[in-house]
């Protein structure tokens, strides 16, 4: 039986953030305080390609703070790729923790399909 799932991403897992950065070939994220245009944000900072300011993940609330000035200071596609990679890594980890085997398939439209088999 097949199930379609859509995931609203809250970024709360530092390990999945690190895995997403590795997946995308980004620098390792760092914990700290970051300047995001005119404000400081504290959390796990991720440097996206071509972005003027880091994306800051608040692991307590799941919020992602950023300022790309409507694409002038960084392409939204880069953030979308990061969030997709995070959600994929988190889903794979949780599925494997539950005893499932995971097969990942990249679809023509850029989305990712995870096929799970087994489980406890």
C-alpha cells in the first residue's frame, strides 16, 4: 500500500541540519549568534551559496530566520534545497530508527520520493 505524505518543515534536529549540509556540499553549520541584516539571531547558522547572510535555525522553536531581500541577497531556491535536504535527512533517520529500509528516488521535478519497507 502506498501513502503520500507532505511535510511542513520545522528545523529542530542539529544532526539532520549537519547531514543536509553534507548532502548539499555546504560548510558545516555552526552554533552561535549571527548578524542577519539589521538584527542578531542565535541558533545553528548555515551558509547558503550566494547568500549575503546566513540562515539561522532556532532548534527550540523550529523557526528558520533569514533575510534574502526578496532574492536580491540570495536565491530562494537555495533555501528550498536546504529545507528539502533537511526534511529528507530527518525522515530517513526517523524511518531507519523505526526499523524501515529506505530507498530514495529523485524525481524529474526535483522532488524526492522515499520508499520505506519493513518496520517493526
